[in-house]
């Protein structure tokens, strides 16, 4: 049966990994460029706010999303040597495995990150010592109001730690349609992040992109609560970065606080701060800071955005009171 492009009052509870109760006033899932333009033109004609949703693994959805919510369903992967292009609706983990099996290497440390390709540049996804920005050549996007398509070079994307222009200056302006990457033809995986090399060796595997993707996926399955049984949005806070002055003060006050020196300061694992502030396993309304991984906020059943925001505020307040460090929320609220 033919489904209309724009549908009314569509539930989003199964479309966000925190499983927050939410309904979109209007909802479209364009599968072609023409359908995407048609949906955006409809939004412009009716002066509607437009929200873009991928797989909903990094969002906190309100009970009701007014206006038009668009989930981009553009599909397709092109691989020519190390040059890779992928459309926004492709599942990220599928792209990782497809590139490896076609001899284009580099994405292996980013295996099993949930979500769609179109969302990956938004926060410059990263894990196990690798960030997407290392490979981006170009991001194509359509402006939500003018409907013009344009290409952003890697420099124009303004990538930083879990950040980009699409999340900052140009926030909520664009719909990403395509991502072009330049990967590597040589299979030399990044092994510096703790535990990766050891896991490859312990499994008796040769060092390769394929074996790194496999052990990273295994580590993630072991360490992180699975959203399909324990609704969550991954790390709920970014790992804070402090300058050397603050790092020195913190180190003298809390000698066992882990810190990693990076180019613009010192990174502190937010999970450690949360655990030491006695918030691991803390439960409030229908929300809990996971006992398995302190940085992961979970919905224990029937939570809504209000409950999530209350817990987030409790965590921020108690961590700031104990360590004078400000935590910044990672998932975006709508
Ligand atoms: P959504 O959550 O649906 O959307 C996220 C943001 O992107 C929203 O602002 C949305 O408007 C915007 N967006 C989505 N698609 C488009 C588009 N086509 N055009 C414009 N804007 C768009 N993140 C990491 O960086 N590293 C990790 O290791 C990691 N691990 C995770 C583990 C778990 C268990 C979970 C649940 C999440 C994890 N995340 C991680 C967060 C999340 O997977 C990523 O941020 C991912 O890129 C989100 O993809 P999505 O399709 O679910 O986007
Ligand atoms: P982990 O390996 O226990 O490490 C905890 C923290 O230490 C993170 O802040 C990590 O920074 C930092 N760290 C570890 N080794 C480092 C190094 N050599 N140099 C600089 N910083 C270092 O973390 P985890 O929670 O199990 O996650 C593993 C990886 O997956 C991390 O990269 C994490 O970011 C990513 N991840 C992200 C999400 C998400 O939703 N964003 C969810 C799950 C996992 P980094 O965060 O910068 O790596």
C-alpha cells in the first residue's frame, strides 16, 4: 500500500534508543532526494519547525515534537579504492564492515557505534582513539529553509571533540545527505588506545582492520548496556577537558584522578567523576545511572524527558559540588 510522505501524530518511542515516550506532530521518511525536497518544501510552505532524526541514539526527545520531523532514508554506498561515499540513511556499522571487506581501512575502531551515516559528522563520532574527522573529505547537505544543496569541505565542517559546525554555529540548519571519506588502502590499524592491542593478542588474531573491528565490537558489547534491553543513549556526558592550571589543582586534591594529556589540555573520564560522586547506580524517577557503566543514563521503564533532565541536573550539580568540574550533556534535547 502506498504510504503518504507526510504522516500525522507518529509515535517515536521505538525510534529513540532511550525509548522515551514521544510523538511527532508530522513525520516524513524520504527515501529519495526528491522526497526529501518535497518534505522540506512542505515544512517551508507551512512555516513548520523541522527536526531531523536518525536512529535516535543521541537524542532526548520531549513527549511532543511540534512541526515536521524528518528521518532521512537515503541509501547507497560507493567504494573505489580508499575513496568512499555513503548516503545519510546507511547504518554506520554496516558502512564500517562494508569498507573493510572491500579493502578500505581506517573505520575499524568506530565499529558498532549506533546510528546512521548522516548523523556521524554532527558530533564527529569517535571511539578507541579514532575520530571520523580523520577521514572526511566532504559532507553534502541541503539547507532546511532555502532547500539549496551544498558541499562542506572537511575544514568547513569545523570538527572538534564530539563537535562540528552542524552542532554549533550551523545547528539545525542543514540536512546531511552524503558523506565522502578518504580511507586507507593499507591495513595498519590504530592500536594505541588501551586494551585494543591486548584484546587482539588475547584472541590470538593477526593485527588487521577486521580483527580490530571484531575486538572493539566485543569490548563494546561487554562494557556497554545494550539499548535493545536497557534503553540508553550511550555516554550521557562528554569527557570534560580542563586546562593545565585546573588539572594541577585537581591532581593535588585528588591524586588518583585519571587524566589524559591532549593538545588543548587534559581530558578527565566523566565516568570516574560520576562514580566517585556516588552517582553510579543512582536512581530517580524511572531513570538510573547505569551500574554497568557510570556514564550511561538508562531508562528503567516509562521515563520521559523531564525525568531524564532532572537526573542530568542532579549529576551535573553533584559532580560540580565535589570536583568543581562542569559536565556537558552529549545527547541533544528536542
Ligand atoms: P540521532 O540520535 O537520531 O541524531 C543525533 C543528532 O544528529 C541530532 O541532532 C539529529 O538532528 C542529527 N542528525 C541525524 N541525522 C541527521 C542528518 N541526516 N542531517 C542533519 N542532522 C542529522 N557516539 C560516539 O561518538 N562514539 C561512541 O562510541 C558512541 N557509542 C554509543 C553507544 C551507544 C550504546 C549509544 C546508544 C550511542 C553511542 N554514541 C556514540 C552516540 C551515537 O551513536 C552517535 O552520536 C550517532 O552518530 C547518532 O546517530 P543517530 O542516527 O542515532 O542520530
Ligand atoms: P574507557 O576506555 O574506559 O576510557 C574512559 C576515558 O578515558 C574516556 O574519557 C577516554 O577518552 C579516555 N581515554 C582512555 N584512553 C585514552 C588515551 N589513550 N588518550 C586520551 N584519552 C583516553 O572508555 P569507555 O567509556 O569504555 O569508551 C571507550 C571508547 O568508546 C571511548 O573512546 C569513548 O569515547 C567511546 N564511547 C563513546 C560513547 C558515546 O556515546 N559518545 C559511548 C560509548 C563509548 P575518549 O572518550 O576521548 O576516548
